[in-house]
C-alpha cells in the first residue's frame, strides 16, 4: 500500500545539509560581494530578517527533501547525471514559476534572474550532496 512512497525515504542528514547550505549560499548570494546591492532578499517591511531566514530555512528543507526524493526515483549514476537532472527541474519548473512572478506580479527582471540563479545554484548543491552523501 505504501510502496509508492518508497522514493521518499531520504537521508535526513542530507536534508539538513541542504538547508544549512541554502542559508550559506543565500548569505553569500545576496551579500554586497555578489548581488546584495541589486536586490534585497526580504522585501516586506513588516517582516524581520530573522523571520525571513527561518522561513527560507524551512523552505530549503522542503525543497531539499523533494529533490532527494526525485533523485531516488531517477537514481542518477554520476554527479553529472544528478546535475543534469537538477538543471531540468530548474529549467522546467523553477525558472518558469519565477518568470510567472515577473510577468504577473511585476517583479523586476533583474530580481527574477538573480533569484533564478540562486535556485539553480542551490539545486546543483543538492545534486552534489545527493551524490556524495547518499
């Protein structure tokens, strides 16, 4: 009965590593060294940065878990296979969703492309974690 969920058996240490990696990547990505001067990661004036970090950490845990479950299904044999699968997830799912926000919510193209790059980098990190930790 629960055989369809066998793909969802993931290494939770890898999920935690993905969540922590996301915070580190985000701190660098949105710092003044990279794109911090172009975009603020938390734009709502009534939300604290701590709230943004906690929310993003939870979001990253969920994303990492979902990607690891997908990788369990497709079972990439090499790091390159995992990176290619991650790139397809990004190209077919993440990037179009971000572009919809640009189109319908009027987010700037710069903000959209910076966020898209961040997500591609994070998916690549999860693919690498999956290869090296599982």
